[in-house]
C-alpha cells in the first residue's frame, strides 16, 4: 500500500483503498506496528490542508488509538509539505525549466 501511495498516480487510489477496507486492516493488523506504518505511509504523501482535513475526518469516525501517533505525524508531514510547496514551488520549477528538465 505505501509503495502505491508514494507514486503520484497511486496516492488517491491507495487512500481510497485504505478507507474502503479500513475494518479489514484493523482486524488483520490488530493495532500493531504494521497498522501504524500503513496509516503514516498512505496519509503522509499528500500536500494540502484539504486532504489533511479529509484524513482527520476519516479517522475521527474510524478511530484507531494505537495509530494516533502515526496519524499525528502524517498530518504534520502533509501540512509541512503544503508550506514547502507554497514557499518553493516556483523556484524549483524555474530551476527545472532552466536546466532542460
């Protein structure tokens, strides 16, 4: 799941799959470290506050206390990604353009 989520083409697909199968994941991983990796790995690939709020809303209705820290870390990463893109996207795009990429 996390490998799919790391690919820009798979982010939304992985997140939708996790949401649709959340009860199965909770049952299968029983709150163990793999559930933490799943939560953080699939959620932390996004970069908008809107997606952070969507993820928060999902886990508010589908809580998993053992993954709260992973969720908090993922939300922090999302919000930091958004800030980084807002600050540096134009500069990075200009560098790629100037270097023929």
